[in-house]
């Protein structure tokens, strides 16, 4: 155990001194009794011999004192806290027409919206969140902000469009991270306090390569966690025809592997929520030593109650 005020532990030296004083007092009483030759008179003028209850009362009082001194030194504990350096999470969401498929109820885009909003509520309040979308082009819908309401409303307003520019979405998210980091000072030699969460269901159809984008993310030190949303059997209706839009898992796995992130496959809203929970566990935290005195006050109260009860018992039995 470590303490915030360890110098106060020197007060514990009082306890053995009190023990020594108690033993000397007992020894003095014993010698006093031996000097008396009239035993009948001794019984009337001297207290009776201490019994085990009185020893127990003294022991409890000393133990309570020692424990109180330990708490006075402020025992500390390690707690997990968000890193003080501003962390940026970029939600990068595919809004291509295939996200209308209903294989993930009620449909892919609605599931993505709902769980993204729930993810926002789990993030520490001082984490910055940005929202990037991609279809034919990539757009920064919301720049990095701690305003969760603004991001929530932007997610609600997302509308589907044609094409899937996955690589452009990643490059745009990296630009957002770069701009966000320029406004803060990441710790030297530490991890980049940023993470991209990419949600998509289909393979890239336009724009720069997603593989080149993943390599760029690796060079920048920004991992990309990808979520492949959907099943191989999703369909949409376009121009009056039903079109099969199977989820593309391999591309997203490559992006995660190259960038140093993790890849998830979500075939249900529950899977998507679990992926978000894993992402939350990968965010940047640090341990901090804080005052843990309050964790032990209950034990001190119990000791004080026992010590008081023992003192009352001894007092009522004292001749």
C-alpha cells in the first residue's frame, strides 16, 4: 500500500510506546501487590487483577488508534481515468445506398445510427468526437467537438447516397485527426490520442484505394477499427429491381490489419453494439493515484464501535 502523506506514518511510533507504558503499568501494579503483607487489606485498597476483557479493551483501543493514523496518512489507490491529452474519435460512416438493406433490422443505416448514438454516451465527456461520412465523396459532417448533442443530431440527419468511396472516407478522417492533433500536444513518444471507427457494408466503388488509405493511417499512427455491417444476403430495391448487396468483409479486415486496428463483423444490432464496447476498451486511458481513504473509513467505524463497546463493558465491571 502506498500513501499520499507517508510522513504521517511516523505517528505509529506512539502505539508501541503506549503498549510499553501499559506493560510497565501492569508490572508496577504487580510489584505493588507483592510489597503488601496484609493480603486482606490489599483486596480492599487495591483494584482487582485485570482480566482478559480489560486486556481486550486496551488492544482494541490501540488497534483503532493505529488504524486511524494509517488513514491519516491518506492511503492511495490506482484508478483508470481518461488521458488528459484530448482524445479524438472519428466516426466514419458509409452512407451508400446499400446501407438501406434490411438484413440488419430495421435496416443497416438505422442500426448504425442507433448504436453510434449509444456509443457517444459511453465516451468520457472530454473526448472529442468527429463525424465523417462517405458515398461518392467524403464529407466532414461534424469536426472534432465535445458537444455530443451536435454529433447526435448530425447522425440522425444522415441520408443515403450513391457509390462507396471508402478510401476517401479514411483519408478525410485522417485529415480530421491531423487538424485535431495540431490543436493539442500529444505526449512525446506516446500513442497518438486518436482512433478512427469505420462502419461500412460494401466494397469501394470510387475514389482512392482503401489500402493506400490504411497505409497512410499506419504511418500517422492512427488505428482504424472497422465494422462490417450486414450479411451476405442483404438486398435493396433500386429502379424497381431487387439487388443483392452482400456485406464486404475482406476489404474491411485488410484496412484494420494494415492500420493496426481491429476488425469486427456485425450481423445484428447486438453485434454492432458489442463492437462499440470493444472500441471503448481500446481508447486511451491512464492510471492515476488518488486518495483512497474513504474506502477504509467503514473499517475504522467498526473498530471504533468495538473499542467503545469494550470500554463500556470494562467500565461497568470496574470495582
